[in-house]
C-alpha cells in the first residue's frame, strides 16, 4: 500500500500550480515547483508535507491576509470548476493556511473558512480561533450550525469536539461543555448522517469528562425515533464500554438472569503473529426476552509487566427466555502500528450487559524471525 503522504507529489503540485496561476497573474510556476519539491521533500511525512505546502504557497500569495482570503476563494472555485470536488483530503493545507496566517483577522478568516470547509474539512483549523476568541468564535459556530450546507454544519460540531483526535484539546470545554450544547441540540436530528455522527462524536468526547451531561442529553431524546436512538447510542459508546450503570439502564441492558457457561481458552499459548482463540455460551435464564450486549476484555501485557485492559465489542442481540447462544472468537496478535505486543501472561474476560466475569489466562510467546 502506498504511503498516504504520497498524495503530495509532483503531479499534485503541477495541478495546484495551474490553478494558482489562474488566480495569481504573476505566479511563477517553475519557482513554485522547485520550492515544493525541495531536496528533503521525500523524507517529509504527511503533516510535514501539508505544512510545507502551505508555507511555500504563502510565498506567492498577497501578504495582506484579507487579499489572500479572496485568492483562496478564487482558487477553490477554479479547482471545483475543474472537477476537483469536496472532500479532497490533500487540500487540507488550505484550512491550515487560514489557521496560520489569518489568526489575527477574525472576520475575514471565518468568512473564508465557511467557503473552504465546503471543499475540504476545516475542523482542525477552527480550534485555535476557539481558544483565541472564545465566545466570539463559539457564537460563529452556533451560526454555522444553522447553515444550509451540511459541511458547514458539520464544522460547527466536529470543530468544537473537546477531544478531537490529532488536534489540540479544548480544555475549557473539557471542564465545562455546557456552552456547546446549543450546537448539539440543533444538529442531533440533522437530515445528513455525517452531521449526526459528528454530534455523536462530540457527545462521546464530552462523556469522557462529564458523563452526567451526556446522560441528561440522551434522556431528553431517547425513544423519539430509531434515528435518534442510533445517534444517541453511538454517542454513549464509551460509557457503554465502561459499563456505566445509568447508561446501560437507559438502553435496556439488564444483567440479571444472564449466565455465562462453558467459557474456555482454546489456545493456552499463542505465538506472535497468530491468534488467541476462546469460546463461551451465554444463557438467558429469565422468563422474558432480553437485549444482550456481548463484549470481551483483553488484558494486554505492558512493557512494565503490568496488564492493561481494552474492551472489544462482539455483538448485540435479543435472547429469548431460557435461550442460549454460543460464541467463538479469536484475537489477532499480528504486528500493528498502533500497539506493541509484549510476551508473557495475557488474560481474556467476558462482559455481558456490562457485567464482567472472571478472566482466564493465556501466554503470548515471542518468536524469532
């Protein structure tokens, strides 16, 4: 698979230079290409290439940001006319350009951001404005939540996430998210799914620091419609994984009468690159049908010799009175970029409707290449 950073390549910059030339009559394509494809370009990673693209383009843009903002609007129009459509990830350097060079020009920046985010997402770039301008920027995002274009509405909720991944945290809203709620109330039933999912992501962020705020929000809407309930459940995914009793009760997960049997580790020793396998049976011993949420806890060995738990969802189902259901599961220990595996004792536990049953051991064995 080709590295994602290679979205930025000679062909991309040739295309960009054509459209910059259409917007900047004195634009020098040869110098632009030489600066972009500099000697160390190949070693630059994705974020570095994005910032490099922004910085080089700035050398050819008007130094006055309001004038540069007009050029950005013209550039997007030129790209759009050429069939380069919204969602073009490689053009995320454009919001970064606004973040870097427009931070001291509030009005011009929010006006051009509204245009740019309809072409490529600006949720990272708005965060420094929230930090610098506070309520002034929040008021703008509340206005954006009423915008006719769904990507501007999404910017309002995705950009205000307290814990947006790969972005600076919004510490003020981690402490007290109440000022974000008007945006979320307005968009929780948005006609566009990508906006609704963004609301769920924002609420899930809030739940990590202020669970009762999210529980109160969910209580207000739960049961209104299937669409509402899907959004709200996605918003509560962390609380459900944490087996928060109030959240489990809201969604009808009751562990009484739910019995775990025949839980067995099928691979007592697992080599690096292979799978740990286990099985179990869940039985509803009650006299009525129950909603069942099946999960397992994997206790990974850490470098310091301690175990660290991660919860994995298996499935959800309805289980009739006195009905049993057998589950066979395997967990990969193939090398991945997001986790380092360490040899030694690991454990698996089964979690039924938030109730965790005793864990069983297996050993991960290091193998030589």
